[in-house]
C-alpha cells in the first residue's frame, strides 16, 4: 500500500470567469523509502500541488481529487482542526527560501520547537531544547547549543536550509515534501542538502522532491 496516493488532483483559484486552473489531473503514488520528483518550469503548478497535499492552498482555492490519501487518512475530508494534527506529524513541507520562511525575530529553538510543542513531543522547554539540539546535529549543524540561540540572519544559507529540514523532521513524519530545497544555495551546499535528503530516504522516509532543475 503506498504511503501517499494522489489520483486526478485538480486545484483552481477564483470563481466564475476569473477562475484559474493551476493543477489539472495530476496523479502519482509514493511508497516508504521512495523518492519521487515533480519537475517542471516555473508556474507549472509544482508548488501548488505540494501545498494541496498539506491543505495549504489558501483562501479562494478549490481542491478536488478522485483520491487524495496519506496511508489510511483521506486528506480531502479533513477539517482545519484535523489538519493541524496531520501536518508535521504525518506529512511535512520544506520550503524553498529559508530566509523568508523563517521568522527573522525568533531564534532557531523556537522555530524548530514549534512542531514539538504542537504535537506534544516534548514536555518542557528544557526537553524541547535538548530535542532541537539533536535535530540540528542530525542535519549536520555544528555546535547546536549555540546555533539554536541564533536568529536566521546570523546563519549561512546552508545552515538556514538545514534548520528548515530539522523543523520538518521534528514530528517524525512519514512523508517529507521538499519544494526547491536547494534554491539560492551554492553548488557545494546543494550537494550536502541533497545528500542529507537521500539519507532520510534511505532511512525509510518517503520523499517528494519538487524542482525546476532536471539535473
């Protein structure tokens, strides 16, 4: 049984004559420990597809599918409250621009710790700090006790991207969606991030990789 099953997914925005179809009839399956890539030019609906899988297409959108399932969870029938229990714990999203995605006023420990708090995976602030250190270390960030106290502008581009990955890993999700995870990074850091994602796949995490770069 695939961990993620998408059949005939359609996403549109607006109503009536102003309606714009962003995704038309996409379908795929993703198994544990598999990496599947959605590749296409800018504006082709890749990120909209990714966001539809987490219920994040926003107001004014219409999402319809013959089947949209995460394991035994019917994603197109979830309420807002039910979505909050699924995001981060069952399926997580790594966004493409860490500098914009991370709150510039919050330290790393708060950003990564949000998932731990939301899903009650750490009982106290001290427990969260210890778990954040473990997560930062697992994604290759040196001196995590220091880095978790920093704000995004104090980190390099590669470190910020790794913080986003650590945040996605915090809830131990079955599926991770990585939306252009190496954008704006130099070639050396890109290779490190892709190696890290490959290691997650090798550990059994299902990975959906979104990119405009076929290579």
